[in-house]
C-alpha cells in the first residue's frame, strides 16, 4: 500500500511539473505581448528581450494620434457592426434551426442537404463575387455591407442550435397545442425560454465574429481606412511600411481588445463545449 | 453472433468487436451512400415528371378561371373572391415581366458569349483627349445572368403555386367549402405555415450572399477570367475545362505547384489533426487525473490562450519566430546562431505544425474532458487487474475508446485543417516563397493558395477551379463522417 502511495505522489509531481512547464510555454507569448505594449523603444525587433524603458505612451497614442490609424473609430465601427450582426444573425440562426428541427414540411430534408453541401465550399471562395454584388447595391466600403455579409449567411449556422432543439421533448408542443397555442407562440413563449444556453451561445458567437475576422473586411473596405474594423486596422499596423513605427502600438491595441474577448470566452466555454460535443458525438 | 454471445463477452472484447464490425461494414455503407445519392437523382427526375403531369392534368380538369391563371397569374384567386391574394400574384407577374423585358432577357442573351463589344478608345478632336466607349462587361453579364436565372427559377415556383391554388380553390368551390380569407392566410403563416415565415429571410440572405456568389464563382472556373482578361477593359469568355486541364496536365508550373501544395495540405491536415488530438487528450487526462489540484486554474490558463483572437496571437508568434525575432535573440544568448524558423521550407513546415499545437491543444482539452470522464470504469479496472501500466492503458483503452466515440469530430477536424486558413496565412503567409511553385510557397495550403491567386494575382479562373477541387476533397471526407456517425448510432443501439 505504501509503495502505491509513493508511486502515485511521484507521478503527480511529474504531472505538476509538465503542466507547469506547459502553462509557462502557453502564456509566454501573451506575457510578451503585454510587455511589448509597455515598451518605449519602437520597432518590431530589438537585439534584447526585456524593454529598456517602460511607458504608457503606446496606449495614449492609440487614442490621441488618430490621423492615419483611428483606433477609437475602429473600435466604435466594430462595436456597431458586432451589435447589429449579433441582433440580426441570432434571430436568423434561431429561427432557421428551430424550423429545421421541430417543424415538419415538404422541403425540409432537401433544405438540410443543401445546407450541408453549401458548407463544404471554402467560405471565402466567393468573396470577390460578394464584393461586386455589394457594389451593385451601392454599398461597397460601408459598414452596412459588412453587417449584411456577416449576417447574410447566418441561416447556414443552424447546426449546433438545431442539435439543441432536437433534444427538447415533443410532448411540450403537443400540450401547448391542446391549450390553443399556435406554432409561433410555441416558439417564442415555450421553446425559447427553455433554450437559454443555446441562445447565449449563439449571441456570443455572432457578436465575436466581427472582432476577429479580417478577410472579409479587407475585401470589402479596400483602402477606406475610416471604416476599418479593429482586426483589419491592427493587421495594417504590421505591414512592412508601418511595422517599425507601430509595432508597440499594435501590441497595446491587441491587449485592449483581447481583454473583453477573453472574458467573454471564459464565460461561454461551457456552452461552447456543450454545443460542439453535442453535435459531434451524436453525429 | 447473437445478442446473448455479445453480452457474455468481457467489456474490452465487446468493445473491440464493435470497432471491428464498424470498420468492416464501412465499404458496404459507402456503397449505400452512393446508391442513396443515385436514388436522389432518380427521385428528382420523378418529381419533375410528376410536376409536368400535374401541370397538364390540372389544365385538362380546370374550369375557365383555373385555365386563365395559366396565363394571368392570380386569376384563380381574384375571380373567386380572394382579392388580395389574386392581386399579389398579378403584381408579381407584372414585376417579373417588366424585369425580364427591360433587363433580364438582355443578360440571358449575352450569357453564352459573355459579351462581344470590347471597350474602345476614341480620339475626341474637340477636347483633345481619348474617350472611352464602354463595351460589354463580362463580369457583370455573368453575375446578372446568374441572378436572372435564379429569379426565373423562383418565379417558376411561384407560378406553379399559383396554379395549384387556383385548382384547390376550384375543387373547394365544387364541394361547397369556403375559401380561406386573407386573414386566415396570414394567420396560417404563424401557425401551419410558420416554416415559410421563419425561413424567408434566412433563405433570401443565403441566396444573395452565398448561393449567387457561389454559382458565379463555380462558373468562373470555366472561363479565362485572369489578369489579362480584366473587365471593363477587356472581355473574358468560356473556355470549358481548360483551367482544370492546366492544373492537372497541361501547364507544368501549375500542375507541379498543385501536386506539391496538395500533398503538403494532406500531410499538414494529418499531422495537425492527430498531434492536437492526442496531445490535447493527454493534457485533459493529466488535468483530470485524480489527486491533481487546481483543476479549474489549469483549465483557465489554457483557455486564455485560445481566447486571444487568432490574428493577434498568430501574428505575434510569427514576429517572435522571425529572423531577428525574440526567439532568435534568446537563442543568441545561448550562442546558437539565428535559426531560419519561418524562412527555410522544412523548418517552416515543422514550425506551423508546432505552433498549431500551441493554438489547438486547449480546444481538444476542452472538448475531450467530458468524454474522457464517460469511459466505463470497469474497462480501466480490468486492465489494472491484468497488470497494464499507464502507457498500455492509454494506447489500449483510452485511445481506441476515444477514437471510436469521436471519429466524426476527428474527421470534421481533418476537413477543418484542410481549410485552415488562419494558422498558415497569419504565421507564414504561405512562405517561404519558392520558384518551383506558381505563385505559391512551401507552407501554402490549397486555400491560402486560392486566396493569394484571388487577391494578389487576380487569377480568378484558376482560384475558382481550385475552390471546386477543395470542395470535392471536403465532400469526400464529409461523406465519410456521415457514414461513420450513422455507424456509431447503430452500434450504440446494439449495446
């Protein structure tokens, strides 16, 4: 018995050691990011690791020097787009997945198959065409265009929420119908209140998309710096012409948006796991 | 084997039996899927035939009003008292006709050639400048042509619905039943026909921002829309399968690049998927092991790294690993010369896989934690009694069990990695570039190559052809997922 105890405490020590080293390796780049954001010397590369002088200047300049890179404006742009996208696409996703999960109608199977096939094309294969469609609508380089693009395909993101709606027992609907409810009230007043986790998950996912995407923005906005979102703006700071001057500011800007996103992420990790494993394991 | 024999087996063997059975029936199941796809086409053909039969049959049985609605939409409703509905149909028909006459027909007629009039430069004597006379714009012709076809298809649907309504009204009247009023129709949209209400906006969105662009881009793969055929200055036209022939045989530079990038895409997808999967699982096992404290703390540490947006963390890591980056500074302290982490082809390939481990392990850890807890304890106990050590338990029990339960997830990950744009693009942008490749680099995947061809080189035709090839690869693997996941479900019921 004693031997086993000794062995298990040894193996636990080894595990603590491995976890500790891994944790350091995993956090190191992030610690580096925070450190650089306080560095006074400019430039992407320095022949030394620790900054010589620390300063808050990078954060201040982010909000004061706005002629070329208008960080506050980008922040508001992104917030606006994120809120609108979130509102529109949450409703679209929930309606689509509810319909495909719980309503029975003739073309249901066909629609499910079409959704499946559409999901197999690489997402940005069609982005050039999307750009010209927006241009034909007279919307290119505007924030509205961005909202339309982010929420336009929302109906295709039904997979996870549909898996959730599938698990709610059908007898609830039947009872409600006996009580005289129509299908619309069943959705809003019975199923939705029961589906809080998936509603929150959908809201968070659609809210976060505009903060992290830079591909579609770069196609749609081209050189209209004023309508950039945070992601594309920060990406611009690292181009060859800008990197020397703006690298430390990039780090400061990145820290500022990483904080809220990290908090959101930690909140939603539970829903994330439920959503993904629910869909994946059940198939 | 009977159920009773199956139940009598020890759990470990029972499990092995299930895996064996699942794998053995795979070819048959794949065959089944193909047969199902074939049956789908047959059904589609039958559906069309039945539709035509209904169309003709209804005309034979219809009265004057029903027949009138074959040419004047809404007649079957309008002249039977459903005024609003009838007028709506009529309005749609009018709008459609106006659209077709003023715009749609021209676009459709230009579609086969994609335009013939080239933009001309004309010397204006008076103003002493060159003036442009606008010719046809192939790109817009194709875009609007596809749009018109979609509109025509939608209209055909509405048109058939109109006939069906007219005939239903006729029959209802014949039986003396009352026709639904407009109020009832609207109420039905929130009850019996709720699906129509709920799906209208999503489908419109998907049609405009996914299907229309997608069809457009698929068609581009069969044209010569490249850098030397850019509208509005010049026209492009149909070239059949030439782009595909270029990629596979005709153009040595392109086909060499395609083969190289394709192989690397598969190698990358394999290593990226399994390294993350196995290491992530080991991490989850370590954190969840009995006796390890601060479980929540460890989990949060790793979640933080995925919470930082990828474009921040990956761009940062790419700077860390650069020629004069912090990593090389650090190695310099140790007296090791600069390592070409991202500038040497082989190094870069290894580095993207390693960095991908950094990015991906926490995800796997999150997802596998729950499933790991569900492994039947008796499996472990019987293994311990048989004297199996930690490694053996992992390779003989944990890994096979997890592989079995999470196969669909694994294949989804594999497909996701084939299309893993972010990690490659942000880290190396596909570099280091090489002269062997046509506009590609050593770490380019098919998707990043596609992106570069589109955005930097404007070789839309080649990019679209690659997009179609990616689709075919993805579809094949996705087909596998559905077969395997249906197999899991069936085996589960056997238990």
